[in-house]
C-alpha cells in the first residue's frame, strides 16, 4: 500500500509525519509539525535504524512490512532512546520477535527501563561493526548529543551517516524526503530553533562529535527529524558547528516585559539608537507574547542581548524570569549584555538582571538604565546611550 522512498540502493525511508502535535516535548511549538525518521536497509540481513513515536506505530509497522515484502526483520539499531524515536520498539519486537536490538550499554539499560526488554540484545562499542552482507555498519558514540546513550551509525558502502537527532529540524516532510526534492529554506530556520531548544546546552559534546565525524567520508546524512541531507550537508553541518561554538551574528535581541508601557518605551528608545548606530538586525521579543522557543533561537543566533524588566512584587517580571532561566539552562556563552528596568516604588529588576549577566559570565555593555515611574528625559538619553554602546561594541567585534 505504501510506496517506500529509496534513499540509496536498498535503503528505504520508513518514517512518519506528525501534523497533530502542538508542542514538541510538550514545550516547543510545532507550527510546521515534525517528522520522525526511520530507515530500513535490505541486504542478506535486514536492518531497521530507529523507530518512531508510538502514536504512529500502526503506519510505521505497515511501512516496514511493505518494504520487507515478506522477509523478516533481523536487526534494529537504536541510535537514540528518546521516546519519539524508541516509542515503537516494544510493538516492533512483538511483530518481529526474533529481531536483535543493537545498541551500546547505556542504550540497553534504557531499553530495560522504558520497555522491559532485556534479551536479544547486541552490544556495540566505539568503532564496532556489523556486517549485513554487502555492507558494513560501524558505530560511533556521541554521548550528550543530546542524551548520554546517543550513537551514530555509518554505512561505509553508501557513505550514509544515520545521525540520531544531530542535524535534525522541526517540520514535516511534505512530499519530498531528500533535500534535493524540496525548498529547504524553512528547514534551516527551524534547524536553528531545534538546536537552541533541544541540543543547545551541549555545545562541547557536539564539537567532539563533529571532530569524530570529520574522519568519515559522508555523502548523505539521515537524521531522525527533517530532510535527508545530501546537497546541503555542508550547510547543515556548519549550522551545528557555529551554534555549538556559540558563534553569533552581529545583531541584537531586545527582550522585555512591560505591564503598562513604561518599560516598552525604554525598549523603543534602545532600538532606535541601535538602528541609528548601524545595527540592522534588531529583534524584539515581548515576553508576554513571544514563546521561549523563538527567544532561545534568536539568543543563539545574535551577539547582543538587551533585557528590560519592570520590578514585579520585589522581583523580575515573571515572564522575564522564566525566559532568563531557559537561557541559563543552555549555558549560552560569549554574549554581550545590556539591561534596563522600571519600577514604581522599589527598584529591584536591574540588580537582578546584572546578577544574571554575572552568572552567565557575559560582558556587560553600557550603563544600565533604571526608571522610576514614567520615562524621564534623562533616562531616555540613558537608553539612547545604552543602544549606542551596544552598537559600537558589536561593530568593534565584527571587524576584529
């Protein structure tokens, strides 16, 4: 019934699209949905690489049966145990009780914990191989990209890297599977958002994985989310390389909360000064409207972050506090920071923002501006000075 897409000779895509879920991990918006990718290799022995979310197990199992065309399944390689990729393992084992499950020691411990599966396991270590007949698969550990059990599988015959979540993106595959079959522009934007939301904390492990991969001749990347990369491999890898080194573009994110418009006026003044002083990429996020997913994407993308908050019950504005907490969890490095705030009777916000920058070990630029009640002429000038200082620092770093 299902026509299977052939990625290479006898390598089939058997993944599914999820257009129903509103939030990935029950946190991150999915305006374009998401795909769960799995791949089936037909050789003397048959090998499935990863499974899909259990919600789509029926379609998934029918796709596998169609591609197998009466054959049984010999091996399942588990590159990643997160439930959106391992959720169908128990049902797969019921369908193919003789299937041997290939993974590392951490994978097998999770198989027991999630699915109660403790038998029929094949343990592999760094550099281990599995011959399937005409092809040899090798296994390369990639711990904390972004779970501790993650590994990559490399098919030396067709030079395919099965990369678990690495190089993945949000977004369904709307007809095409391989990047040569589609316009990939929206996927590159969604890759930045996916990285910042899901992988962002683990820049060091990503760099180690990239160094390991540099020794392999890779012509195709099969991630567990988004397109199969072939024509745009270089661009996909460069996104992960740049973001994992916390390299940023010369723009500024203005992140602010405002109850009655006074803090927002300060944000407008800062933005006007940034533009006047030559910054073209100025991204506004009102924390009461912008989802943290998009805030994180832009904080990872741009060099400068200027945060404005009113004092609220003796603390930061709650949505500012929440956004900063998510940034802090991801341990974003090497950003330029400025801040401003307002209050009615007791100012605390600017002090709290300065403490955040200190914890992050970011360079603070300009003089923080704190306004009591409505914006004064002096503090309006202070906001202009803050914008100018940030613009000058960004331009200075961009020319070095």
